[in-house]
């Protein structure tokens, strides 16, 4: 069934966005043109017909007034009036009206041009005794349609027929209808062409973006150039897509470096374990001291390997963990990390913190502080002065009195797996400070390191401004630090990290 759906989608014709857009514009223009054309034609036809009706009924009304106000005979309406001032002329001045005169009994006394038909109703009107009696009907003469009104002169003296040709009006309206349809068709075609042109301008960049996306999906090359022209939504989409590809490329590069560095770091403990495992086949032949050293070495390498793998997993996860930010007192987090470090190292650790409340991931922040303390304890193993933790606002820094950091190594102490030449012999993976920097960056902050006046190092991190909840009210000296005392000359102690 799935294959059938895929084949159906493959066989289904693909319609481009430009075609859809042009078709949509043409449909909208067609609906608008037809609606406007229909309403315009209907209004024009209604106005023309109403106007013609008003004029015709106005002529009939004038004729009715003439015959009711004065006693007129058929002769008064003859067309042979030389002065053109008779009652008939008053009827024909307003519009072209055909007038035909009927005598008593309905005989034609003065024919119209063309002659009008005389029906039974006309004869009855001619013989009618009441002046102004009117008969209306429609007829067709020589292929043209007319409306006819016959008005009685009264006293059986005859009647006057007034006819108006309205087939010309209908022909005019038919022509108007035809031209309206032609104009609507022209508007639809023009709208379709305009929509096609506009769609090419708008959808052209979308088509290029689509091709780039398809090329990236097909080849996996994230360095593909993305068209980002324009300041409209399409341009913004192109810039966003270009930025996304840039971030994906950077992420891919980071992952590649992480895998390479992890492989390099894992090779050393694994090689040592492999050598020791090979010796297990003849462990019974080794003296007791050698067996004890072999087992201790395997335990140490295994522990180092477990720690390295744990730190790699944590570093690779970054800020994508499930821990949600909560409101925490940074001083409380620092004191909890210090308590844990005291138990592990046996060193004296003093914490000076204010009461700033921030919104952050507590486990990640505590891990960062713990890494700083473990780093300080590792490089200040023989120190007699306490390690100091200072919390001020959203800033945490750890101070020690160790040998300090070589100036050339300061920019690289937060790099993954970086270990200075003097630190090669010490335990550790080179990931502790990298995790500190990752935690700081995940909270919109940064990590920093510098040498301490009088000897030692200061390494810490500052969380971003968006994490602040409340400003510090007072400063709490959990364990008062001893201060920056003069230390032995740094030139006599080896540089570290």
C-alpha cells in the first residue's frame, strides 16, 4: 500500500508555485470581472429600460391630457399640419414616436411609418365614448418589436395610436452585454498574465531556495551558497535558511572534532587496558608486587575511561538535556559543590556568596562549579591555603594558590581535550573546563581565566543577564576567604594547565 501511494504521488503531475499563483490570480480576477460586469450590465440595462418606459409613458400621459382637456378630432392629429404646432407635434418632439390616427369605427385616417396594426382593442378604443380611455399592448412590425398605446378621443370620434420601437434598445443592450463579456475575458487573460509575471518574480527566489534545499538533502553539502536577495519575507527566509545551514555546518564541524578528539583521548587508556589484559594470561607467573601493580593500573585506567566517557556524553548532550530552568540561589549551589569537593579532596574550601536569585539549570550549574573546584584542587595538590569560591551576582569564580597558567595557554584552557605539557602527567581528560564553558554558553554567559596576583589562578564563569531574578540584598560570608596573600615567586614553580 505504501509503495502504491508513493507511485501515485510520483505519477501525479507536479504543479509549480508560479502556476498555482497565476491560476489563483486569474480565478480571482475572473470572479471579480464577472461580478462587476454582471452588476454593471444589469444596472445599465435597468436604467435604459426604465428611462425608455418613463419617456413612453410620459408621451402617453401627455396625449391623455390633451384629449381630456379639449375636444379634439382625428384631423387635429394629421401629419399634414404645415405649421408643426399641432398636438401631434407636441407628442413627437420628446422622442422618435410613431403616431397613427384612427377614425370612427377604427378606420385608419393617417398612417404611421411603418403602418401600425389595428386590432379589436384599437377599434373599441376608437368607438369609446370616454375621452382618454387607453389600451396598451406589444406587437412586432417588419421584424422589429414595438410597444403601442391607443388613446380614445371620446364620443366615438376615433383614437390616436402611439408606438415606440424598443428592439433598438434591446439590440443596444445585447451589444453592451457582448462587450462586457469580451472585456471580462480580456481582464481575465490580463490578470492571468500579470499573475504569471508576478509569480515568476516572487516564486523564482522560492524555486531557487527549493533547489538549494533539495541539493543539500541530496548531497549533504552544508556549505552550499544560498540566495538571500531582497528584504521581503522571501529574502528573510533565504537569510534564515543560510544561517541555519551555517549553524548546521558549525555543529557538524564541532561533532567531527569531538569524535576525532574523543578517539585520540580514548586510545591511550584503551591501549593500556589492552596491554594489561594481555598480561592476565600469565598473571599467576608474576610476583605479588607486579600483580598488585597490574590490578591497580587496570583499576585506574578503567576509572579514567569511565570518567572520560561520562564527560564526553555530558559535553555532547550540551544544553539539550531534560533539566528545566528554575529559580535558585547561586550561593547555595556553590556551597553544595564546595561541600562535595571537601569530601573528595580533603581540602579547605571557603565560599563567599551574596543572595542573588537566578533562573538556571541547577544540576548543570553545580557541575560547572564542581569542575572548577576539582581543577583547582588538582593543580594545587600541595597547597596549604584554602581554595576560595566567590559568588557575586550571576558570576562564580574559583581562586587557588597553585602555579598559575602560562600566558600562552590562557586562550586555550577551555578547549576540549586541551592539556598543557606540564599537565600531561596529571589525571583528567581535559574536558572539565570545556564543560564549564558549555554550561556558561547555554545560559547566555561566558567563561574566563586569568592569573591571580601573588600567584595562582582565577577561573570562573558569568551567566547571561537574562537569568537574573532578584538583585543581592546582602553579602553572606559562608567561609571567610583568607585574601590574596603573597605567594612564592611564580618563576620558581612550574606553569600548569
